[in-house]
C-alpha cells in the first residue's frame, strides 16, 4: 500500500513539473533592437569611385515580436552612409530602408541550452523598400530590397542582450550606382551591400524571460527527462530532505485513501502542492490534482483542519510577495469552500517569498510559486 501511494505522489510531482514547463507561455515576446557599425557597398560603382573596406556608417533600429520561442517577426529601419576613400573621387551618398523580416531563433532550434544559457543566435530574412540619395544626382532612387543575416547574442541580463549582426542587402530596381555618378540601367537585383553592426536587444514585458531564452518541452512521453529534472529541482530546495525515498512501479494502482496516517504524512511532507504562473494567484490547471487528494482526505476526516501555506518566488518586493502568497492561499481556500469544506477548518498562512529556493534559477522559482498543506 505504501508503495502505491508513493507512486501516486511521484506521478503528481511529474505532472506538476511538466505542467509548469508547458504552461510557461508567460514569457516576454516584444523587444526593441538598435545597433550601429560599418558597411561595404559592393556594387554597382562607377569607375574611379570607391569606399573604404569597411566604411562608416550604418545604423539600425527594429521592433520584434516572437510568436513563440523559435519564430517571430520584426520591422526595422536602416541607414547607411557612403563616402569616398582617400584615393577615390569624392562623393557623399545616403541609403535608407524599411524592411519586414521573419526571425528564427536558431539557438533554440539547435538546442543551445544543452551547453550554454548565455549565447544565442538568430537568423532573419525579409523584404522591404529603400531609397538612395547622393550629391551626384538629383532626386531619389527608390528600390526594393531583400535582406538576410545572422545575429549573435550574449545575454547580459533577462532584460538586455549584446548583439553582433552580419547582413547582406540586395537591391532590385537600383537605377544609380552607390556613388551616384551614373545610372546603371539595370532593373534586376543589381545592388549589393554588406552590413556589420554591434548593438543591444532590450526585452519588454512583465515576465522574467524573453522568448529568445525560454526553453520549453513538447515531448510528453519523455518521462525519464522529467524524472531527472525533478531530481535536479529537489536538490535546490533546502526544506525538502534529500533522503526521502520514492518507489516507482510500472503498474500504478488506484490508492486506497482510507490509509489516513500515510496520506496525512504525504500531504504534510509536501508531496501535494498547487503551483502558479509568475505573478498569478490562480492555480495552473494541471496542479489542481493535488487539491483533489487533499479534498478527499478532508471529506474522509471531518475532524481534521488544514493550514494552506502560500509562497511566492523572490522576484519583487517583500511586501508584494507577502500579498501575492496570501492571495494564492486564499484562492485555494475558496476552492475547498466551494467543494463543501467549512471555512473554520481552513487556515491561511502567507509566507511570502520562499528564500530556500535559488533566486537565479528559473526552474527552481517555478516550484517556489506554490501553496502547500499541513493537516492538523
């Protein structure tokens, strides 16, 4: 009997941990990007005109939205300045562009998280329009363009990443050379220039992480990986003794919940917890299975009372975390009350932030956002 109940507890723990991963759609999706660097217009050029290799300057500003942690869209504006080098005929040209691009988070696609949480890689490509101006011709040469490139990332914090980008732009319908001294007469994809920039990604939103750095799992069958993840998380929680023995059986039977002492011990040892998303006080759907177990115990033991102990992670101020932990416990209490448990049997305890869990670990913080139970 003991093995069966322990098996149920472990199955619920797996469900809760996996639900935390699946439900973590609460990552930031918006970011702004700005960068500056060097450029090299490759062609077309008139005879006697040339720029340094590379030459200043290029500037770029963009706004990006990630549909998920792997794919997104961005709109960006770019500016290039072209001037002749020392042994070239003097000229001064400007190139402006606006593009809409698709973005692929190559770091997540190639599972960079298996070896680093600091370095990332984005790929981007799209189309837009541009405009070439020069002191060598009147008017504006309007062009269409195709742009593609790769952006390396170094995560400085959850809000900022340092970037280095290499991009190629191909212009269609470019009627003038980059120096502006002559018309090309070529309406095809004749213009080519290269940009290299260094800049910053600034992540926007109320959540902790941006999609660029969020790792999710869609493999529901990978129980072994979930078991390893739980083992890692349990080692970070000082309150839970590492010596608890869990026995897993391939055949799981329905536990007989009339074994009151054993069920009470499992509840008080925090095998049944209710989890919450970041900055939320409503339980995530998958974790309410723990409520069913505790509710059954209370119904079978009408003289028992229950402490509902709420926790928050360490993100945010102490006063706010205490209110949030109280709200979480109160919402769980309401669930019990609506299920027919008298309010006098339920006691709320707001413990605020759980300082026993590592603040800099996203995985551990997910376990901190919870309500646990003590049966009396």
